[in-house]
């Protein structure tokens, strides 16, 4: 499973509606309004990187009010060693 | 529980070691090497925003090789309505 | 109580009207026209971070003429130790 | 009385110590660690703009670990009209 | 007397007309077309900082074709010590 | 006579000393500490643009603590038409 | 043969259609949707740099939905020395 | 004679037409489509800096499709000492 | 097979040596000195995204003189439809 | 013949010396100190783009005090049609 973070800048009066729409996309595990230069962050769990086309290019970018996205694709996870994290946010 | 994303820029030869150190911080649920303008992203789960001082100011920023961090603090979650997500990435 | 600073960029001919509207939002303690790259700064006093959604996403960002906001959320206050500052926050 | 916001970027391992030092400057009413591209925000209350030289140029900028500051000087306050705000600037 | 520099970015076909309009504002001592990332620079002489609201927010920013302004407010003058500069500010 | 504005970014602990040194350069009519992304602004009055080499490249840029300068060269002045401005450039 | 990389920013709802159109340009060897601040990257193989005018200025920039392009033109290739790369991506 | 470089960003479908129009301005010695963040570069030869107003503010900036210009004005030439360059500025 | 473009900024006196070293990394198909804000571009062909850790984090970023990299990961290829491109730049 | 513009940012106390050194490179037709965000501009006349490696990577970037360069490579010239420009490129 591949993790990606999509940082989203949107029109001010569309943020709440976009958050609700993006939450319904099947690859979106979590989506939040955030402080800072972006308005929303979506956390994706993908089977393969080709799914980015479905969720970002054809999913998020096609929604009215989305101005820009920047996708940070995780290519290496650093698991916790000292503590068992099997229950915390397993990748399985 | 409060979610935050810490975007981290680090010295090139310190990224892997930093990923392993950051993974051990108790508020860090996940940490990844990512594509794009930042080198690492840490996903935090916090009891309150005062914990940012412990994990970011005194934790991550004190590690050798960290050049800058930018914290995106989630202030509203958009839960999935149509599908039950109780199992997907529970906040509990 | 949580403090946040909202930096606001607005259309030039809307700044004065926006300042007056933002001053009426209940979480806004002070709002000013400022020099520099932003046009207005609002100082917020919040009960919890969820109130950011009400005041920023649904309050400020919905006002006509607001182009962008950037929210700086305080997560640690540094109180004055040497001098009593009990009186020092008043506007005089 | 003139209000100004000083946005401060600092070396990661100096932020907490700087917050405590800046809090002791007499024109600094409040100072916080904040999320976003800056590390600290200081809220100033000044008798006149010449005091900026004392507090910023000779005060904050001379402290070890300060990398950059950007000062937003308020030149117009928008008072609340509908509600009495006489009590609203306290930290409660 | 307070000095301020207003850096102005404007629509290309409006620069000359804007220069002429801004020159008529009473607090504007000089205004120029300039090289570099801004199009016009206005040199202001103000009685107090509240006048910035009149000349910038309500004056310059309300003119058609102004895209952005950035105001640099002088808070300390460095007078020449070795030479008498009493005559040096004239335009010759 | 040619007017130019030199925006100067300097090391924090050198700003006051630099202001005093720059004030002594013969082409510098005024120099100020300013709010915003630059630390100092120098107002130049030049006989010809070749003097920029003397005052900027060999003068200001050679002073210890200067990090960057950006020169905005005026190529058109917009004189006031309605009011006589013969007296308006003085510092009063 | 000259190699160039064209980084393309496009309207969100036009990316997929643009990728397909750009793929048909004769100098475009490969084109991809990519993560990061740009949306598409086109890899060009050119006979001479004048062909950039045909493929970029008149080709890509004329397509509806293209917002900006930035062209990185290769002026020196570093061939692999240790391994025979005759088959890998020959320049011929 | 004064040399200046005007860096021009333009609408994608107007670049070729703009290049042809700008080439006809009498102070424009050369104009090119270029790689990088700007679309066109014009090389100017001016009698005095006041001509910038004619060629840039009233000439280039008034042409439809020009989005921004940035003018780099040469204030010191470094002539070649070792070799005679009397012939070297021609286009050959 | 996954394609990625690594944009590399390097110290000026190390660019040529870095180009030769990067060319030897097994996942690097091509590497070039380029015009524009980056110094080198490496074209990668990867078996999976985890290889980015080997080639970028541990490979390129560990080389002396590399200042920053930005990786653009391709997640969708747009194949040419009208013409057979089997011979042009085969991925095999 | 290929034309390129190299924009150079340099250490303040090295600009004049660098201008003199760069003027001696055989592909450099002209070099100037300029106003704006860059310090020097070199105008190159090249036989082919491979010469950029010699003049920029190994020439300019190897000189002490050069901090960054950005090369704008001309790929289309727009010749003047209405007037004969055979004489117009000389320095007079």
C-alpha cells in the first residue's frame, strides 16, 4: 500500500463543501481543513501509483473550487522500532 | 485527538537517520520520505495543541540535520458519510 | 484559551469594509490594517481549535473581497517572568 | 498606542529560549510559538514608531538564533461596534 | 513627520495614468516609474501613521489598475553626520 | 538628476551601524530602517546611472553585514500638476 | 539530437486531455502526469533548438488549459562509463 | 548609450505575435523567445533612461498578451581588455 | 516500470563531477546539465517507488555538492496513439 | 549562432572583479552590472549549445564569488521587418 499526502488550495467559500466531497473518494482515508498556506490535506492509501491519476487528476482536480494541488508521495516508511505499532496505524 | 502534518526539510545525508529518529517520538504515528519540495512528512496525533511544543519545537527541531519544518494543524475533519470507515484508520 | 493570528490579503477596494465586518466576529479580539505583504491582521481568541472552522473557513473566507488567509496558530505562550504583565494587554 | 506584529524565523534549537527572552522586552505584550512558515509571533504595544528601532532592530534582531523578522505595523484599528469589547483583550 | 515608501504593481496599460493620479494625493511627495519587480514607487510624508489609511487603503488601492501595494514604513532615520545635508533633498 | 531606491537586507546586528555608514555616502539623500521584508531603504540622487556602480556596487555592497540589495531606478517622474510642490520635498 | 524537458502547469480539468494531445506532437518522445508543483512533464528530442518554437511556443502553449511551461534544455549529456549503455536510451 | 534587458512574460498564444511587434520598436535591438521562467527577452539600446518610459511603459506593456515585464538596466559595462572586441557584437 | 525526473541544484564547481557520478547510478537512464533554475536533470527508470530511497535519498543526496533535489514522479504515461513509437524510446 | 543571456547573482564585494573576469571569456559578447534581483548579465554568442558547458558550467560557475546563475537560451529571433537593422546592433 502506498501513502500520499495531497495539499489542496481552494476557493474560500468552497472549502467546507470540498472537504465533504473529497472524503467520499475511496482512496481518501482522511481529509482535514488545516492552518498554513494550504486549505485542505487529504491522506491517501493507494494500491499503486497509477491510482493517483484516478483520485487526484480525475477526482480532486475536477471538483469546482479546487485551485491547485501538490502531491507528496511517500516512498519509504520509517516504522517505529522501540514500541510495537501493530495497532497504531498499520499499513496492512 | 488533534491531527497535524509536519513537513520537514533536512540535510540530504541526514534524511534516513532523521526518519528513524522521528518515528520514535511518541506523538508521531507515521513518518515517510516523500517526493516534492520537502524531504519527510510526519503525521502526528496529539492530545492538545500544547503537545506541538514538545514534539516539534523540542523534538524534531532539535535533531541535527533538520533545516526547516512547516506544521499544518488540522482543525476540522471531514468524516466519510456514505461508507463506514470505522475500520479504516480509526482515530481511537 | 487559544490565540491565533489570521493574515488576510484582500482586494484593495474592499479592505476597509472587510476590517469592519471581521471586527464583528465574536472570536475576533482585534483587527487592523497593516503594512507589509498582507492587508489585514485579525487576532483571535478561541475556546478550541474547532472554532477556526467557524471564524476562518465559514467566517472570514466567505466575505466578498477576501483573496487569501494564512492562519498562525499559537501553541505555546511565553509569559513574562520578571515583570507582572497582568495589566499589559489593555489598549490603554 | 501603536500595535505591531513581529513574525520571527529562528534556528530550531533556539526557539524556546528566544520566546522567553523576547517576552521580557518591555514593549512585547505577548509572544507565542506558532504553526506556519514563522516560528514565533510577538505582539507589540508601542508609544510611537521610533520604539520599533529599540524593540526590533536593537532588541529582537540582536538575539542569537534569530534569522529573520518581518514587522507588520498596524495603522488602522477596526473597533467592534455592536458589542462592547472593553473586556475582550484580556487573556482570561 | 513619518516617511513611507509605497511599492506599487499595476496593470501595464494603466501605469502612466496611475502615476499622474497618485502624484496629486496630498501626502505623496514624489512618485516614479521604476525598473524591477514593481512598476511605481511613491514617497510619502505623513503626519502620523493613521494617514496611511487615507493615502494607501482609500487612496492608492482604490484606483483602477492597481494590483498590489507593499508599504515600507520608515521608523528610524539615519541623518548624515559629516556633511550638512540641509540642501540635499531638493530635486535640483 | 536621477532618483533610485536601494532596498537593503542586512544582518540583524549590523542594521544600525549600516544605516549610519550608508548615510555618509555622498549620493545618499536619505536612509531609513523600514518595516517589511527589507531592513533599510536608501534614497539616492545621482548625476548619471554610472554612479550606481560607485554607490551600490562599490559602496553599499562592500559594507560588512549587507546581505542583498535591490535597486529600483526611477525612469519617469510624475510631477504634481495641481499644487506647487516646490517646497514639498523638505523634511520639515 | 537535443533533449529538453518541458514542465507544464495546467488547469485541473484539462490535464488528462492535454497529456493525450501533447503525446501526438512529433518531437515529444514521452509525456507524463507527475507529482509536485507541475502537472505534466514532456520529454523532447529535437533536431535543433529552433524546433522549440514549433513544439513549445506554437505547439504546447497554444493548447487550451495550459497555464505555464518551463523548459529545461539539456546542453551536456553525461554518458555512463562503466556500463555499456548502447541499448538503454541511445541518443542516436 | 544605455543597455537594458526586458524580461517579458506573456500569454502562451501571443508570444510569437508579440515577438514580431516588439522587434519593430525603434529602441529594441534584438528580441528572442527564450527558455526559462520568462517567454521573451528584448535587448534595448537607449539614449537615456527616460526612453524606458516610451519603450516599456507605453510600448511593450501596452501590447495585448503581455502579462509582466521586468527590466534589468545596465549601469556599468565591463569591456574586454585582452582582445579587441570591436567586431564582436555583430550577429555574424 | 516507473519513470521519475530528479531536478538537482548543485554547487557551481561540482556540477560536472556530479553529472558523471550520477550517470553511474543503475536506475539513472540519462543525466544532463540544463538551462534554468536547476543545474542537472536525471531521468530515472525504477522497478518500484521504494527504489527512490536508494537512488535519491541514499544515492544523489549523499554526493558532495548536491544542494537540493526535487523529484517529479510520473504516475500516468500518455502513449502516442497515431504513430507507432515502438522504436523511439522504448521502455524495455 | 546561438544567443543566451546569463543572469548572475554574486557576492557583493566580488561583483566588479567578476564582471572583468567574465568579459574575457571568448563566448561573452557583453557583460554588465544591472539593477534588479541579479547583479550581472552576460550576453553570449555561441556556436552550439554544447558551448554553454564551457562558458557557464566550467567558466562562470567556477569563478569565486558567483552564487547562482540562470541561463535564458534564445531559440527564436524576431528580426525587424520594416527597418533595416543591419547597423543597429553596434554599440555606437
